[in-house]
C-alpha cells in the first residue's frame, strides 16, 4: 500500500502543468504611429493641473503674440486669461459685459485685449489692470468677430450678425469705414500676416471677402464662395493662402492666383467649427517652416492637416463637441474648448537651452539629435584598459571608433539582394511610395531586368503598375523616366490590355492625364513668351 501511495504521488507530481506565455508578435507597420503622430501626442495635460469648471460654451481662444504667450477664453459673459506657465486662471473680466462674450483678440504688444458681445458692443481692456478702456458702439446686432491687425496698435475691425464689417479707430472710439457686401451673419475673420491694411471675413452667405482699407470705397477686393455657411477663416503664414471652414469641409484657397481653389479636405463628419495654424519645432531653422492646420468639429475630432502635402497627418478624438482651438506661438501649448465648457489643455515638454546646447525637439526628420552623455562609466574590456583607471584623461591622439548602426532593409531591398526582381517590383508598388518604386525600377534597368519583369506580370500586378504610371507619369520629378516606360509597357502588353476592361480604363485615364499635361505645358510656354521680353526690358533698365 505504501508503494502504491508513493507511486500515485509521483504520477501526480509529474502530471502538473505550468502556463507558458506566448511569444510577443511584432507590431505591424500600420499600427505603428508615425513620427508626427508622436509629436502631437506629446501634448499632454499635467497630472497636477486643476482646471476650473466653465459652465457655458467656450466660443473663442486667443493666444498673446508675445512671451510668455498667455491665452484668453470667452465663455458666458466672461473673458478669462490663463497663464501659459502654470495653466491656471490669471485674470477674469466680466463686469463690462452685459451679454455673452465672443471673439477675444490680443493687440500685437499683448497689453490690450479686445472682445465683442451679443449686445453689439466691442470692449477694449488693459490686460494687467483688467480695466475697460474703450467701448465701441456701432453694430445693431451681436458682434461675432473682433481682430487686431498684425502690428497696428490703433485700429481694429469687427463684424456681426448685422452683416456689416466695421473698421475702428480705437483711440477716438469712432468707426472709420463701414464695409458692406455680406448678405448674412458675419461670423469669422482674420488679419493679414503681411499687411495691416488687409483682412478677411467669412459669413453665413457662403462667401469669404478680402478687404483693403486703402480701397474701402470700392467694396471688397476679392470674393470667394465656400459653398456652405462659413464658420471660420484664417490666413496661412505666407499671407497669400487662406483656409476656410464650412459644413464638414476645409478648403484651401490661393489669393495671389485670383482666389483659386487648391484643395478640399472632407475628413470631418459634422460641422467644422474652428481653425488655427500650428507650427512644428522651434522659432529658427528649417523646422520653423513646418506649419499645419488644426481643425476641430462637432464630431469631437481634432485633425492636423499638412497643407504642403495635402494630407491628414494626425487625428485625435474627444468625448464632447468641439467649438474652438488655439496653438501657442512657441509650440508648447494646445488648447481646445467644447460646447459644455470643458477645456482640454495639452502641454508639451520643451528642454531649455543651456551652455550653448540646443534643446531636443521630439520630431523625426526635423529633430536635432541629442548630444552623447558627457561622462560614461568605464567598463574593463581588457587588462590594459582596466589598469588605466576611470580617472585617466584621453590624450590628443586618442580617437573614438563608433560601431556602425545596423541598417534595416525594406522588403523590396531584401528581394533585390536575393535577385527576385519581379517580387521586388511588386513589393515596391504595394508600398505606394513613388520614390522607392522609381528607385527599384532604375536598379532593374541597371541590371537589364525591368522589361522582363514587366512581361511576367499577371493581370492584377499589371493593373497595379498601370495605376502607378497613371498617377506619377505627369509629375516633373519622374516624368522623364516614366514616360519612356509607359510606351514600352503598352507595346509589350497590348493583347492583355485589350482583353481587360479595367486595364483599358487605366489606359484611357493615362491618356487623358497626358493630354491635360500637354495643354498645361503649352499654356506655360505661351505665358513664358509673354513674360520673357518684359524681363529683358526690365533687366536693361
């Protein structure tokens, strides 16, 4: 019996099982956030921040143009100024307003603050003392727009539900011009970043008008039709391009080109309520030119739009409908206001410069790499190194040998190393990066394998190639190489193209794009013929 009990105990011991954790699977490229997404996600609310509960909707957000870049909110019959350093309320102005406050705007020196209200008045305050200095009366209905010019300290312009835009002399409290042209509520506007005499206004009559006070008697100098009631309009930093928001679309317009539509962004599901310009990086260097458009909507999304590449680079979801957005000039603070009074403040940690070192900017491609640590612990790798000691200073003849970083090859590069040419071409086409595709094609030309790869493509792969050629053959950067390839592909795969309706459709689209490019080139040559004699005459003078 004892032997049997011992045998049962041994079997039960050997029968025990232990859970084994599965191996971690590598994340795919689609789920990996981009470098720019990491930059915008770095704006986080400090854990110790206690924001006040605002009862009413936050109708506008305005940052001071000078350091330390405090920001003002309009909500209910109050304007609250927050400190940009600790994100706490710094001043509250409410005694002068008899109705809901709207559209706060700082003067260029950040000493004065102007705001409108629904009673039809425009109030001007001293930021430090919070005393009301001027009250501009002239609008017969609620004021929705108040803006100071870029540098001018003596004037401002306003617009309201009476469909009138007014240009004011603040010192004498008199209106200089009554700018007529809108047929419905004027709800938004912006001052030109290049001229104090020009500004724009947007209205619920679906139009955006460009005003020049030097030509005020002739009305607006330009009119743009957005197609829907305009909720917000902003100048982009160049001064020649504006962005308008109305409905669920954001449109980019070229004012220098006569109000030409450049792009339409339709990524929001509900009305876009506010726009602002965000800047990546620091004040100096190449990164100072990396601007983005931040848009917020009633669908609760904030979108970041790169208008140089015409694409959405980041999106963020909030639990409430969003009404206003602001971004500090020093790229450190992002503020979003909602319809129920909730304030979402994002603060980005920026390292200060000290002892001539540059601060680290956390954005790939634009960042300046952080210097190596000044002092590292010495680890003995051989006897002579150990015997020298940690206090030994290097001599002038010593030099450091860095181990080269391991290069991570893309899928098409791996296939090229294995001489799998057709698979490399297909992998590059699936990657949808035109630079990589053209680079792979040029490498196949050097190996004299490109035409063989084209002849071996099946219908789906051939359709992928024709789609790529249709998109990028007319681009000047790739045209010289791809135009020759187009003729070769059509000659080699004529029978396959005739037998497929989809392939014939791609060829028709390619032909249409080429004809359009030829017409554009002919027009440019005609314009060049007109301008070149004028340039020669100007050069002689």
